[in-house]
């Protein structure tokens, strides 16, 4: 029996990706569609945040 994890239920990719400067959202969306079409793929986890280079204290 598979564990109860939320990504076992497919969710569609939103109509617009807002990735910020330097990233092509249409190109990224097309790449994700190609990736998700792979029948061997079990999960794609996408996070809604980018590194901003603001770490300090190291």
C-alpha cells in the first residue's frame, strides 16, 4: 500500500508561470510537460520560491 502523500494526486500545471527575471516561463512549462509525459515518472515536485542570494553571516 502506498503511503498517503499529497503528490500522489495529480495537479495540473497552472496556466501561467511567474518565474522572475532571467527565466523563460513558456520554455520551462514546455519542458515540464515533456518531463511529465514520461510514463516511468512517478512525481514532479515544483517549489514556488527561488534563491535570492540574501544569505549572510557565513
